[in-house]
C-alpha cells in the first residue's frame, strides 16, 4: 500500500472538497502555525482573515512552558462574529482551547486544522511534516 499523499496539491484538493455546515464572518489564524492554513481558508471561503498571536511551542513542536501565552491582544473586532479558528495541527487541543477562551465573545467558534482533531480537518492522522515546510 502506498504512503498517504500529504502533498500541497493533495491538501488543496481536499480543501476544495471540504463541506462547511456554517457560514463564517472571519477566519482567525493562530500564529504562527495557523497562518498558511488561515490564508488558504480565507481564499477558499472569501472571508476576512485576522491573526491571534499566541505562542506555546518552539520550531521542534516542543512546549515552551506550561501553557500557551498571548503575545499581543487581538486588534480585530470578534464579538458576536462567527469564527473559524485555523491552525496547522491540533493534537492536544491546549492551544485551541486557550484561543477559544480568548475569543469567547464570538457568536460561534469552529476549528480548522490541516492535521488533527478539529471541527474541519484535511487529515486526522499521526503527525507528519506540513507540505509547505522543507527539511522536516
């Protein structure tokens, strides 16, 4: 059996076929890992994109401390909005839970991940290198 195709082309094909049950006002990227996934969603859904500057893991995906840290207060209006929160991977859910708490004034928050346990995910498999990263 050939290995799964985790290429960028496969990601784009899967995104085009993903069915969204809700209409969203904006996509919010969890920076830094969620920037590319959010940009892809913004383009696909044709909605506003904003960035939530949260950090917890280093470049090796190792937690830097006991919990995520807000690096900068959100500079966008999210109260009462329907949000799709984007990250590259959602495995433990700690960062997403932290972000949801920060954005709790939103009317609706759903999650999107390239890989992981999200409301909308391209894959939900063991970790693999993101298709836009080289040298992993």
